[in-house]
C-alpha cells in the first residue's frame, strides 16, 4: 500500500511541475451507467495540460461510485487462481476454469470512493475524448447472503455463505486488482464554457469478501460489468 501511495504522490508532483498551467481543467461530473446493473457516479477532477497547447491532459481527482444489481454470480477473484499467475503477465494467460467457484446472491449494492487517473485529448475547445481508471480507495456496503457453488468441495458445495464488499481497492492490472474499481472510455462535447455532455462506456470490477475462507483458501469473489454511460460535466 505504501508503494502505491508513493507512486500516486510522485505522479501528482510531476504533473504539477511539468504540465502547462494555463491549459489546466477543473470540473465536477455526474454520470449514470446502466445495463446489467445501475451505477451513478459523482466526481471532482483536475487535469493538467501538456505542452504549449495543452491538448493532451493527464490528471486525477476523487470519485464516488455506487453499483447496484439484482441476482448476481460472484466469481473467484484472485489472479493466482483464475490464471495461475501474478503480475502483468495475467493479461496473456488463459483462465483455469477448474479453479473457479461461484457465490450466487440475490442482489448486490456497493459504494466506493477512489482516486482515479485521467488521460484526455482535446481535438478542439468543444470536443475531447478520454479514458480514466480508479487507482486506489475504499468500498462499503451491506452484507449479502448467497449460495456457494464449489468446484472442488462436496462439504461446501451449495452451502449458504455471507459476504460484504472488499474494503480496500487497488489497481494492480487485470485480476490482480483488489476491491471495486471503475474505468471509463468516453467522448465529451462542451455545450458552452461551463457545461459539457459525456457519453461512453463504464467498466467496473465489483468485489466481495466472504466471512469464511472457502475452497482454494480463497475468500474474494467479483463480478465484471460493462455498462453504457452518460454524464454531465460542470467546469469551474
């Protein structure tokens, strides 16, 4: 955790010292993503412009996201089980389906506050495209009960288990990630100097931790959701 915090502080310091101060962008944003779940998000963001024109921007901020969904299958989360590896190489590994267990719950509801990283390019003063992803934060929500389907345990198979949102969130590459994270790919049009409209896709990892350690010495389970998203931005 200390290494992650050090990287974020270093990133912010370099951004502040290196980027064009006259082309910075500060705004609040309210988004709604819906489809396989429902997810509003409220954020405050600051982007630094790079170079003389500041068309390319990099930034950060703080974002509160809430994700709600009805009947959900929470699947084994750790990369060490899903792909048998740790580190960036998990991106290129096939899933080991025999290691997958499932916790079926009737509903989930998770709120999480994270510090995101922003990358953005402005084609003009009106139109820009961007990508953001949560880096670190915390989650909270009520405990849920469900039925656990074990791939390798007769005694635990179809047993009743309880779980709550994993408290600590951290971006660590694919299934190495911890907790709940939101990322967005979008295009934005500024209607005037203050109001902008964003549209795109939100991809969210939502993770729960069971009260007990279950098969494969694992207690972490997640659902991955890709949702259409629309938002309103207000520039300060």
